[in-house]
C-alpha cells in the first residue's frame, strides 16, 4: 500500500520494479505522473487521473471531489473494474479512458461537456448508461460495441459523433428530449 497525500510530481521510473504495490492513495496535489503503477488493484485519488499512471489490473476506484479529469487510456483494459462513481466535479473524460473495461454501469456527470472519442468503447458488459443534462456532445465511437440496452439523451446533447453507438446490438430503446 502506498499513500501519497501531498505528492505533486512522480518522476519516470520512481517506483520501477515495485511490483507489490496493489493499493494506491493519491491526494489533491498531484500534477504530473511519469511512471506506471502496473499492479495497482485499488485506487483512491483526489486529483486529476493522469494518462498512463495505471496498468490494467485496477478493480476498485474511489474518486474524490478534486478529480476534474480522467486522462486518456487511464483505465483501458481494466477488465476487473465493474463500477465507478464519477464525481460531480468531473469535467473531462479522456479518449479511450475506459476502453475495453469491465464496467457494467456508469453515470456521466453534467459537468462533462464533451464525452471524448472512444471513452467507453468495447465495454462489452456496459449495459446501463445515464447521461446527465449538461453533457453537450458525445464523441466518435464513445460507446462503440457496448451492451447498452436503453438510453435517454438529455436536451443538452447537441451532437453525437460518428459511430458513437455503432455495434450496440442490445440497444433497443433510445429516447431524445425535446
């Protein structure tokens, strides 16, 4: 277990070959992370999640209110990650942030104006998605090949990208607001 409540920068290879770190706690001050924690299964974080900080073993995440962004590929291929509670403070979800993860449901907070390309692409277990009023656009392939069964798009959604729901073969009901 590694607890870094006041860390600002983690340099490249800072924890190289520290393969037994399975629990990681990061405070609200993290600005830069240039290393990868390959074997972390449990993450508690209160700052934006940098791209490339985690391997594909994450199964449990607790986001604090300091999380305003989730970097590209942050939880890519995390097959054991079944659920997350995204904080209301979240404004950005990077490209392929949850690509091919094991998520079964997700609520996209209103503060996320643009859902990035491929954010939940190839999430074969993702059946339940709630998009809160305030989200304005859904990027290309955002939910490509997911298992969504029903979806309501709020009135705030003005644009849906190419292939956003392509190969969503279980999608049987789609509601649009006025």
